[in-house]
């Protein structure tokens, strides 16, 4: 089985020592992803919903680079420091995954920095020709 690593250039990748995604055969493992900083600032957007959109855009780019899309995602984990903020993300997630929702888990936990309100990790399955 071949492995291919996908880097997004995010600040934490070099600091911590990981990559955005790893393609392992037919499987695509996308690392936990937080929102990107807004232009001209080091701060993410305000609120879990806006950060959910930003994180999903980063995940989409990684999936696309791996030759996959959200309909190929089979597992998603949502991590939030406050479970009460998750409901605001539901419509975004429902629209993102549409008719192909993944198995999913939401965990209330601390994140790498309190400015982050959601972190999303996904696993996709895309059979290779």
C-alpha cells in the first residue's frame, strides 16, 4: 500500500509535526482541522458556526487534493470546548454532507487554543482504480 502525505501549509503542521491528510491506499485520513485565520489577522472567525465553515473549507481542499469529496467521508469527529455551541453547526454539516452523511461523534473537550470553537477530523474512503 502506498502512502501520500498532503500538507496545507497551516501553522500548526510544522510546529507540531503532522500533515493535513494522509492517503493510505483507498483511505484518506484528514487531521483535526480548526478555522483558518481571517485575512490580515491571526484570529479565526467568531463563533463555532463561522469556524465550522472555515474548517470545512480546509478539509474540502485536502479531500480534493486526495481525489475525494465530502460524499466519500465515512467518519467525522467534531470536537468543541462547549457542547452547547454544536447546534449552530448542524445546518452547515447537513448541507455539507447532504445525502451522504458520515458516521459521526461530537466530543466536548479542550482545544489547542481557547480562540478555537470547533475542530473537525474526517476519514474518507475512495477506491482507487
